[in-house]
C-alpha cells in the first residue's frame, strides 16, 4: 500500500467509481476534483450515483476537507443523488468523511458499506445499475 495519495475514477452507466489510496494532500485532492468533474460532464444530464472504494485510503490533510466538500456540493448541484462509501470500519476515516460530505437529504442519499457488493446492490435498488458486478481493482 502506498502512503502517497492516488486515485482512479471511471464511469459505468450513470455511476462513477472512485478508488482512493494513500494519504491525500491538496495537490491530490485538486487533481481528483478535476478528474471527477471531467468525468461527470459526460453524464450529468441525468441523475447519477457515486461509489467510493476507500479501504486503501489513509485520510487527507485538513486542507483537503474544504476541497472535497466543495466538490460534493458541486456534484449535488449537477444531479448526484446517491453516494455509496465502501470501507472497513474506521472511526478516524468516518470522522473525516463526515466532515467532507453533507448529510443525506430528500434529494441526496448516502450509505456506508463494508462490502462492495452490498454497495452495488443498494445502488441498484436506487435505480443505478452497473454492467459489471465488481469494480476490478486490477484495472486501477
């Protein structure tokens, strides 16, 4: 596992997949935001969902928090309706994620999962199906 932050973003139907790893600094967070915005431009004419695979993510510096929070607000303004976060229980990770994500609302739902398939099942129940059963980590 790398301590230097990196990520992969890909699209499957109306779902954006993010794999995040390492520790994130401002540069990584800004690069990530740019990549997500570029990817979302292809699909925000319709409601879309986001699944984040965060087991290998090691947190971010405090300066990352407002950058990611701004991206989340931007995404919600561009038809993001569901977010599924996948990671093993970790109180520090949950604390920082809570600071970077608004709470659920009537137009935005989010859930946390420990298993990727459970997250995909939830997204499917919300109307967001993906062509593949799993996000293939060998392609990140």
